[in-house]
C-alpha cells in the first residue's frame, strides 16, 4: 500500500518551492534559451532550474522513486512510484510575463510513457501568480488552498447542456499539429457557449475541477501536462478520457463534468 497522504504532502511542498523559485528568480531580461519540437516551442533557463530543484528535492525525500519530467531529467527508480513533473506549464505565458503558468507534480504507479498503464496516486498544481495550490490524493478528494491558508473542497460544475458550456483547449507548436487542432476546433465551436485558450493545460484541468470551465479537450498532451489535473478532476467528480473512452493520451484528452464530458467526447471522437 502506498501512503498517498505522504505523497500528496511531498507533491505540495516541492511544487510550492518550485513556484517560489520561478516567481522570485525570474530574470527581468528572460529570454528563450532553447527550443523543443519547433522554433515556437521554447525552454527558458527557469524551466531547467525549476526541474533541477524538483528533482533534487524529490530524490532527497524518496531516493528510490523514478522521475519523468518535461525537460528531460528522467530518473529510473527502483520503487513502484514515479514522479511526473512539469517545471513550468505555460512557458510561453511565463516568457511574456502573462500570469497564467503553473508547476505540476504527480506521483504515479505504472509506466507513464504508456497510455492506460499508469495510475495517479497524488498530485499538486501550483499557480504561483495567484498564490493557489490545487492538491489531491487518490480517494481523498480535491482541494484548493490559498496563500492565507484557506482551503476549499473542489467540485466540477453541474451544467448539463453542452450548448451552455465554456470549454478550454490548447494548441501545439508544430504546423501540422496546429492544423489538426484548428480543424477540430471548427467542429467544436458551433456546439458550445465559448472557447478559452489559456495557455496552460495544467491550469485548464484545475479550472474544470473548480467548475470555472465546464469542459476541456486537447490533442497532444503529455503525461506531465495532465497527470495531476487528471486526478484533481476525478476526485472533484468529473471524468477524463482519451480516444473513444480509453485512457487520456497525446492522441486526445477530454475532460469535464459527466454530462459535458460525454457530449463533448461524442463530438471530438467523431
């Protein structure tokens, strides 16, 4: 048995430390230090510093665990637990000084590289610009805690009609992926109230868990984008699936309260 409470506590502690680092340590003249999948898919020195901090603190506390991170700091552990980490989700927002970015950390079992072969035990998403930490454990509910220490239990919204739904989505960085996403957007827009593109999938998923978004879909999400948010939504009473009801993956992630999820999934899976 895994101590999910202890895992959740560590996820919060480390995510908060990384959140403080990327806010307090952000250079005034921050620039993109590298690119990944395309020239528009940027990495900053703060992405690297944040992941280094996360890796060091997690391994100091649990040296036998594995780490699977966006910036390539993978560590093969000997325990059943792997930490799936995104040191800055929403790097482009962060680079431009737009306050919509997050640190996402989740403890999982199984292989996070293989859709359907892993389960999230605990997770935390820190929104450092707003001073909010979203945190969850398997079977323990979903919560949001503000900087003043006040905590509330999260519940997905109760909207039943997709036509009145506010739906989040995102776009990738390669021309081919963006074209695919734009074509899918044309299928979705006529059926919903409106679309929001915030620029951080981790925050999008948190907003589904809080009811601020009724639904969310995106092609191209990686485990570090969705792991903590996936469990947050499930523990808040929502549903997260992938293609045709399977596990969420890079091929498709659909989330929402049960009614909106089912209606939205029917459209995007067509």
